[in-house]
C-alpha cells in the first residue's frame, strides 16, 4: 500500500528525515517509536502532505503512485488519514458539521455525490456508539474546550467516519487515561481490516498492548535504525533508547 | 385567497410595459451636475412633492452648507467633490439591444455561484426581462396580504403623496437633518427609498424582502427609509441584496430611521454588497450611512448586518432606548478584503430605566484591508438598571490587514452594568492543514472557519437570507489566502 524510499525532508533548511525506507502492506499495523526529536511527527506530516516540509530526495508511493505532487486534501481523498497529536480548535463549527463537510468534500474529490443526510446520520450514530461518544458531544464546537482525552477520541471518531485506507496515529495515546485508551484502541481495532493499514506513532509500549503491531520500527536521528516485531517494543520499554543510540553511534 | 389567473397575468404584463415606457419618458431629463437651492427645488418638483417637503429639504441644505465632512473615522479616501455629482437622474433605462453577453463575465460567474436567477441578473444589469409568472404572482399576493392587514409598504416618494401626515410626523424625528454631514446631504437630495407602517397590534406576516429582492435593486445613491411600527406591532425588514451591485455612483449616503412605539418590535436585517473596488483598490463605492432607531416603552429594535461590499464603509446602526424596559440589539459581520476599509459599529443610548442592549460584532479582515469596530454605550443619569453586553471579535487573515476596536463607554448612572469582551484571532496554517488533511480544500476550509466565527450573527438572520449570506462570505474571501 505505502512504500517510502530513501526519504529526505527538511523544514526551514533544517534536515530532519535523512533517508527513511518503509513498506506498509494492506492489513498490517506498524508501530514507529523513538526518542523525542527523532522525526516521528515529521514523518507523519510529510506523508500527509503538510506544506512546511520540503522533500529533498526520495519517494512516497501510495498504491503504486508517487503522491509527492499531491496536495494534502488530494492525499486525504486517496485515503490517507492523520490522527493529530495536537488537534486544532475551530470555534463555532460543530463536530457534526465538520465531519459532514469532510466526508462530502472527500466524496467530491472522489467524484461521488454528497452522502444522503439519512445515511450520514446513521453512520454518525453508529460510530459515536463505537467510541462511546454521547450526542451532546457532537454538537460542541470542534475541539474547543475539549479535554485531551476528548480531542483524541474525536480524532478516532473522524477516522471511523472517513474509513481511511492508511491511518497514521500520531501519539494518540498522549493525554489519555486508561479507560479512554481502551476505548480508543478498541475503536481502532474494530476499524482494522485486511484492506487497510495503520501506522502507530508512540513513545510508549502501553498503547501497543491494545493495538498490537505486526512490526515495530525505531526512528532515531531521521532514520529507521532498527525494525522488529512487537517484542522490540517490550525491549524498548524495559531498556529505554540509550542502547539503540549507542548501537547507532558505535 | 383567490387564484392567480392567466388574465391577471396578462393584466400585470400590460402594466409592466407601461411602466417601462413611462421611465423612458423621464430618462431624457437628467439634471446638470452641482448642488444649489434650485437643484433641490427641481428635485422636489420633479417628484411632485408638497411644499413642506421642499422646505424640509431646503432646511437640510442650509445646514449642510455649514457643515464639514467628518474625519474622525479610521478610513482614508479622496473626498468626493460634491459639486461634480448629478443629484437627479432618471431610473436606469432598459437597453433593448443589450443582452447578458454584454455583461462582465466575472460578474456573471459570481451570480452563478450565488444562485441568482437569469431574470434577476438581467434586472440588475438593466436588461429587458421576460416576465416570470412566479415573481409576478408573488408580488401580487404579497400586496394583497399586506393590504388586508392595513400595512403600508411603498416607496417614500409615494408615501409623501399618499400618507403625508405620517411622513411629516416621523421623517427626521430620529435622524434630524442636522445630525451629521451625510445625513444632512441625504435629507436635502434623497432620491427615493422605502416607507413602511405597521398599524397597532399587527404582526407583519412575512419578511418584507421576498418581493423587494428583485424590485429594489438599484434604488440609487441617496436612499431614504422610514419604518414605523405602531404600538404592539412587529415587523421584520430585509434590506439589500447578496448580488454584487456595480453602481457607477461612487458616493452612497443613505438614511434609515426606525420608530418602534410602545411594545413594538422591529427587526432590520441588511446585506450590503456594493462594489468594493478591484483587487488593486481602484474604484468602489463610498458607503456613508446613518441608521438609527427609536424605542419607546417596552419596544425592541434589532439590527443585523452583513457588510461585505464597498471600498469605504462608515456606518453605525444605533438605538435610542428612550422608553423604560426597551431593548436594543446590534449583530454585525463586517468583511474587508483587498484594500477595503470599514469603520462600523453601533451606538446604544440608554435613556429609559431597565433598558438593555446587546452588541455582537464580528470583523473579518483579509488582504490589505482595515476593519474597525467603533461603538458607543451611553447610560444617562435617569437610566436606572441599564445593562449592556458587548462582544467584539476580530479574525485576521494574512499579515497585511488590520483590525481595530474603539469601544466608548459613558455611564452617568451607578446602577449600570456594562460588560465588554473582545478577542482577536488569526486563521492559522494549522487550522487550514487540519481541514486539508480531512479532505477539505483551503477555500472551503476558510469558509468553514469564517462561518464558524460568524455563526452567532448568521443565526440572527432570517433563514433564506442566512444561507445566501454564508455563500457571500465565502465568495468575498476567495483567494484571500495564497
């Protein structure tokens, strides 16, 4: 589904990604871990097409097509979804209105008609239930005055509504208490299928107890320096990142 | 209600033709430029006005001559030369050879986005129009329903002839001739406008708009409106048009007076979309408007405005809360883009006891524009327990525009409660990217954010107007974020 080849990217002339190689197939869950400042969020932003980043070298291929020339919204229309680490507030725009706009704009981008109001309503109810979101929440302005947990739950709600091919969860676990973590992880697991893929970016093992990855990659200083299975995550939890840094710098 | 028949339609068609013919006759007579007493007398005569009206205009002119154009507003423009304007010109005529193909394609594209019908487009560009059964029948039923309730709704010129007692009593009672420079000028030379009277105890059954949306386009540059709601009555009045009006007259100086007698309520909604000038700041209308309402006991006046047009706007719809327990409201969205300048706000003058006022102002600035809120809350010494709540929010787009807030508060009574809140925010790249990532392109994202920001005011507009206003906000800000 997604192939990243020798990706180099910088922001304001500061080089951040220095040769990333990654292949994610449909049906897989990949975890990307690594210390602060290693480039995890940058990788998420670059895949989803944030303009501030300049890709200097390499390729990002989605379904066999190089997507580098595509705008962020075009990538979204092709099924790329980013659950933000810090979701932004949009005052006066309700959760429902926002998701309705997102769905219909995405459908427009895919050459489809607007979703009929009846179907939209049904889907909203269904997905709200999945994530244990109550009705009142849906009429609140987007992310305004939301707790950290509410913001993250709302991200996953949007993911559930948009049903992306490739979902990137950027530190979705930060700011979540145990119950919220369980609900969010449960939601992600239910949305998983053999046709879509998930990239989970996290500092900690605890989210991976709930969303079990097929592969774990360690990102350090702009490169994937180690890849393995879920056992690697346990090892990192236990030993921290210093041994990795030593390995790399040796 | 009796059915509208083919015969009625034919009758209407005849009248229409006659009207056009009639206008063509007047057209040959346009006054030379310049302003003096003779010109004013001639305007008044042309309109077949009674002597008291002529004298009233002349009084205004005498005052105006002694006045100076105000300079305190936060706007910069080249002052008009008042002696180089023609103060009377016949209604724009229908050119039989002109078709929509002759109209600026940009303008047509905008009409299309706004969903303006072909007939309305023709009307606005002075193109001969086929009569549509729909609009004709709407107009007919409309007049009939209003007539049955005793509601008077006509042009002010007609009202001066047909209801002189009402006009004489109320014109200038809220905005006197000497009120300000532009109001004085308007009083001297006003071309036409609307008059509306709602009798005691009558609730006007419809928004006074549906009919006028077509028929009032192009009322002229010195418009005069007078709305009187008698005791225990209610009216909702819509003014303006979402369609972009390209007027060759650069100066517009309108006066609107509202009178809400005891227990009456007037809701006055405006969408102003005069030509703002081009992207380089050339051309555009100077819109200098005086709007004021007077509330008697328990009366309520609510102003709602969506201002997107004009190169320079100078406008402060105000309420004089004279009666005890009266209520004044002001809800405003002002959008400026490119080189537009707006200095707009309100005055709430609390004279009566237990009077209440609410001000919600939303200013949106883009491009190189300047957007100012200017408001006065005045509590007189006898206005016990007066209350005001003001909220002024500004939204900025880009780094070259400006937002300014000038709130004035004068309280002479210790029991007054006055609250003022103000915020300034900027549409952030993060917000845009967030929307983009969800499949929403940048233009649509801005529209979404702006609509969210303006929601409290949009909600105050009558439904069908609100939808149009929303679209208008989108269009006004198109291309404002590169």
